[in-house]
C-alpha cells in the first residue's frame, strides 16, 4: 500500500457493513455488527463511519462520466454505440443507465452506513461525550456531502436520517438543503482545524462545502413541477432572482475558511495534480483517498479515462476528451497548456507525441501524471491518485460568484483575481469589475475536468443553450459524417472523427429540458426503488 494511516487501515473492516440504496432487507442487516460488539473505542467508531467512503470511492471514476460527458465538453471513445458511456455522451440515457444507478445507490449506501454509525456511537456506553464528538462530526459531514450530490443531480430526493429509514417519499429541495446545512454546520463545531490528513474531514472542509451548497441553493433550483414544464423544451428556463440571504452565507463561509489561516492557493497551478502532489499542499482542503485498482475496489479512473493508452496517437488514445474548452480558451492563459495537452514528450525515450486533428483530439492534461521527473504516465501508476473534492480555489470562485450576484463587483474582483494571478503569473490579466460571464469563464478554465461543469450550467440555467453550441464545432460539419470522405479541414475522415461528428449531432438533436435532472435509476439488484420518476424518463 502507498500509505499507512487510520482511514485506509480500517476501510476493509468497515466494508462488512452492507446497504442497498432503498431497502433494509434481512440480508443487509445480517452484516451489521451489534453495538455491544463494536463501539468500545474511538477506532471502532471511525471504522464504522469511514466505511461510508468505500462506496463513495467508486464514484471518483463515475463522476467524470455522469457529470462531464453529458455536456458540450465531453465525448468518449469507450465501447460501442450501445454502451452506457456512449448513451451518456449522446444524451440517450434513461433510468437503465448504469452510471445513474451506480451513483444514486452508492450515495444512499454511504448515507445508510453513516446513519447506522451515528446511532451506534450515540448509544455507546464505552465512550465519553468528548470521544464521540469528532467521529459524529465526521459522519454528519459525510451525510451532508452525499446529499449535496443527490440534490443537485436528482432534485427532490428521500431524506433518510436513521438507520432503519427506508422511505421513498421525495422531500422538497429546500428540505434537503436545510438538512445538508444542519449537518455541515453541526459537523464544523467539532471537526479539527488541521486533521491528520486531507482525506479526513476538517472544519475548513465543512465551511468550504457550505460555500458550494449555499451557492447552488441560492439559485433557487428547479422544482419537479418546473422541470415537468420544460421537459421537451429546447429553451432554457428563465433565470429567477437569486436568494440574497443564501448568497451572503456563501461569502460568510468563504471568510470563515480564510479566518482559519491554513489554506491558500498552491503557488504553481500544475503542482495540484499527479501522484507526487496528492492530498497535500495549502490548497487541497478535502480529498478522496485511493490506493488503486483491486485495493479500493476500482481505483480512481479519472486519470485512466483521460490517458487510457499513453503515447499512442491513435483514434482510441483516451476514453474522455475535451471538445469545447480547447477551441475557446485563449492561448495566453498558461493553464491551458497544462490542462489540455496537444503535445507531450515521453520521458523514457524523448519522443514527442502530438494530439491534434486529423489524427486525434487534445487530451485532458490533468489526467496525465507529470508530477515527477521520472513519471512514465502509464495508467497503472495513477489509478491510485487521490481525488480532490474541495480546494481553496473553489471557495474563492464560489465567493466571487456570490458577490457578483449581490452586485458587489469590486469585492468579487479581489477573490477572482487571486485565482487569475496564480494562473497567469502576474496581475496584468486582472479584472477590475467582473460580471457573471467572467465568473463563468473562470469556472471553465480553472476547473475543467474536475466535475463542476454540469452543476454550474444547471445553476446558471444555460444547460440547453450551452450544449447547443456544439453546432459551432468544426467536426459538427456534415463533411465528417462518412469514413473515407474529405472533411472540412481537407483531410480524409477516419473512424474517430466520424464518431465525434455523430456525438456532436446527437448532443445537438437530443438536448432538452428534462436533462436538467438525471433519471431515478433501478436499485443495486435492478429492483424498482418505488421513488417517483423525474420528468421525461
């Protein structure tokens, strides 16, 4: 194993807890160890609570497919036309989608484990209240994190707050967010300022997550009835007035992060990524631990998907590729050359490899490990890199966006320009009075391939119009429709670019309002969960 610490050492023990998304069958309960056998020491408590991260670990790979690919940003060469990832790319997915199923069920599985751990800890007679405080705070942070994904991806969802709760009734979005805020604010009271590792929740992590949660909630997310009204529309819903009280909370919690005095931007943007940089540095606030394939179930394939077949300039070089940001991102931004790779040198033999038409497309550079001089970038090496869930740049950008919505533009500039100065290396590109479009561009450039884009488009009410911009991409042109034809660029069309053309056409033709939500999927055992379906599915 690459590390030795409490969190990783107890994951396997915690894995004996087993839950399905929406059931509490006898088979599940047989694996739950009774209170008298488990809760005798703090380590016992952590073994239960940290077990919730085992299903969540598997989503480090899945979030890339479920969040990045069904937008204008992503395409994939993985599998055939009937594979679920292809359907996700082409906006043809439905309630049978394995990605929706895996994500929804894993999040509720984690919630079930957390609820059980909280109850057993609170009932324990072996621990003092002081010994219970931090473990329960960790559990509440975890539950808040899991629900923060559920409410964004699915809207109204069942709220389960006890171990035996198997309710299927969907609760209002406000009710879900109210519970998330309650969990995170209570967690912040008892979490440490500086935990032993970045993959353990901290006070700063709770505050940072609250900036994300309040910003999303402040946009007054679409209700079921509102999605129903636009489910066949190819026009985005109208932007409503944002909730100013919640926007102010974003600012307040961002300032709480600063007041801790432990977080700042990593001086070099590229030093945030790669094996040598994982779960360390002043910018990383909370990370998801990975030990790799076959150890934590599946490893972190965010990197694998971006760099599947290293140093092969073939049409199948990667699973997930950028098709939007590269064309629109100004070349004078140094982050571009790192975040989206068009040329890279193999350190083993010095050979230079180029990823551009007419052979291939650029590669998400954040998925290429360049963190050490001896890196050889093979996929096996970086499936164990930890995923960054929260970093300080997000806190700054959440704050800047909230301040713009509050019409406090000079204050927004101060937060935004910290990120831009780090990105450009100087203050020459600062923006004196940013508007929302400046914030939107910064989200795309700073956080490309970090699973924030879909949520942003939903919050801004421009998901449909943004996906429709694929019509402006070069390979949308019908000259790329047929293998062997001569494309608009004058080159013969290969299988890869014919497929890219089909993906772009499919995105353009299929996008409509019901994609503001993901479908309620089947359960872990392909059972109907008994939860009312989202519109259009």
